[in-house]
């Protein structure tokens, strides 16, 4: 079944220069990248992304982690990707390994590159969607339709008058 999934290489993955290693590992899945960008993560975006954890005691820590506040200003960004293909969610999650790096298979991405900090925070280098419903929600949160090279969900065309930065 052709599915889509969001993958985020988190600030610790960027700080440790693991982007190439992670992308190489993900290429083993034979999935297609149909969207990719580097993003400075705002508090609002991080809180929306982790909204399902809002009632948990560690919510603020995971928000700060995704924003890069724990890794220095030069690493206050992530790489967001959309992968598409046969069983995209299952293939990426298997390759990523358990959320807890200490429980992840040693050959998985998180098993190889993740760690548990002395504060008890999982630095697990990447995020991947856990279901088709979550993937759709996350992809729509992180990407605009025109930032993905294939139509993956229904869209509409609207006319907006907005101010935005432009090249001089």
C-alpha cells in the first residue's frame, strides 16, 4: 500500500552531522523523497507537533528539544522530509528503531546514534510518523501543498494577500 510519512531529523542529528548517514540509511527503504526542507522550529510549531503529549510532565522539554534550545542557537533547526512508497510508515519506523535509544536495536538509526541524556531526555535523532492519520496531520503541519512535488492530499486554490520576504 502506497503511504506517506513525515521524517524529521532533529537538532541533535544535525549537530552531530548525521544528516548524510541518516539519509543513506533511509535510502535502504527504496522510498521516494517527495518533500524536503530545513526549518527553524517555532514554539507554536513544536507545541502543535507534540500536542498529544501536552499533559505529560516532559512536554516542555520535548518542545525545547525540537526547537533546538538544548543544542545551541546554530542548531535551532531540523530537516523535515516527506517519504512516499509501499508501506512507508512501517519501513521507516523499523529502520528508525524504538523511541528510547537504549531500547532500540543496535542496528537501527536510534540504536546507533541516539542517547539518553543525564536529564532523562531521549535524544533519538529523528521523528517518524506512527500511522497514516498521524502522517497526514504532521505532513500538513510541516509542509504547504506546493512544497511537496506530488499531490498527496486534496487541495484547494485560494487567493491571499500576504506580505512576505523576497529576494532583492
